[in-house]
C-alpha cells in the first residue's frame, strides 16, 4: 500500500461520524440508563429485601413470591426495547404503559413458572438423597430451564403491542414449541439472564444502573427471534 493510500485510509477512519449516528448512540444509551432506573423503581421492594436479608436462600419461599414484581417490570422494559427498535425514545411513558397493560397476565405467568420451578427444585433436593439422585439430576435441571425459557418467551410475546388482549394459553403453547425447536438460542438467553442476575447480586450498583438493560436487551432480542413466527403481524421465518 502506498503512502497516499495509507493516508487516505487513516483520514477515512478518523473522519467524524454523521450526526445521525451520534444521535442514535446517545438515544440508545439514554433509553438503557432510564430503563435501568425504572426497573429498579418497579422492583424496589425485592431489592430492599435482598439488601436486608443476609441469607436469601433460607427464605426462598418469601423471595419467590416477591420476585413476581419482576414480571410486569420486565414487560415494561420489553416495551421500551421494542419502541427503541422503532426509533422512539419515550422511555417513561412507554415503560409504565407496558407495565399497566401486561401486569395481571405477567403476574400469572410468573407465578405459574415460579411454582413449577420451585416444585422441580424441591423434588430434586429430595431425590438427590436417594440412590438414583445423580442420574435424575439432569432431568430436573433441564425441566426447570425449559420452564424458565418458556415463561421468558411468553413474557416477550405478551409485551408485544397488540390490538386485542391475548389469552395466556395462546402465549405459552407457541412459546413451548418454538423454545424446544430453537433450544440453542433459548439456552443463550437463559445464560445471559443468569449472568445478569449474578452481576446484580455481586455488584448491585453496576448491575442495576449500567449492565442490566444491555444484558436484558440481548436476552429479549434473542428470544424475540425465537418467537418471530408468532409475533403480531409476523411474516414468519
């Protein structure tokens, strides 16, 4: 490469980006930070309890019930993500609109999923003490992961803008089929969610105010691709 070509390449690399690019970057950062704040506000009772109780595992039934606050909050966050994809940065109104619209059904979905995962966990602990415990452990782990993935996919579908309310069974059935069909993508979403929960528990400030939205967005976008064939006005893939 000649000196002239190298200089041209450097000038192109250092050339300022277009204003629209800067606006998009700042809009994305703004939506992410504000969504983090609204998630923290919506889940404040759960966060306060986690900060006060020294051993949450010892009080897991209480925290399982209290975690239901996350369901409508996630629906609000998903609404913000979908609006951002359409170019909207109206975070506050979009979040609480999605929260109110999906709250009741999101709570029912979360309660059913939490009950199923809790039952599988208790059964796994009981069975682990038997001779066949180690052999059955993968079954319980896989079943719990499947339930969590289906509930997550159903919440993603629930948060999509619709002209009419949708029944829960019309969310769960296609979610179960599509999650099983594209299990590798569902596994990625679950891994990202586990990472998000771990970061929040280890570094609450960084997790809640910085990394929560980006990680949730990755899990949301991946799951949205999984359930794309049944999205409203979807043409399928």
